[in-house]
C-alpha cells in the first residue's frame, strides 16, 4: 500500500492506478473532478499489504468543523497577568498644573 497522505488528488489517483488500486473518497462525491485538494487520511494505512484491485478510501477533510485555519478561542485560555499600564487616579485632570 503506497502512502497517499499529503498527495494532491490527481497525484493520489495516478499513484493508486500505478499500484493497481481503486480510490474512493467518501467526503467528495465529485472526487473524479477534484485536482488540487490534499489527502489527509487514507484506509488502509500506508505499508499495509493489500491485493491488487483493492479499494482504498481517502479523505480530504479532517471531518471536524471544516478543517484547520481558525484556532480561536484557545482552550485553556492564557493566564492573566503580565505588565499593565498604571492608570492615574480619578480626579482633576489639571491638578498637577495648578501647583
């Protein structure tokens, strides 16, 4: 079984064809039109022994909220603290000038 993870769809199809394997992408009904999306998972795993003409499943999405990119809000939140600007006491803004 070749490693297809990290390959673009067009390269994954070409590699599978070279090994005599068929590909299926459950998350892409238009898989035959997919070109530049990258494979993020495959089953069976790379290196597994499979007979020729086997069906290999590939996924182009991690199956969560649509992939990576948005990383906020972070959990656990960063600790509070650090340097803070000291604010003037409330009062007359021109107090120091009058002296």
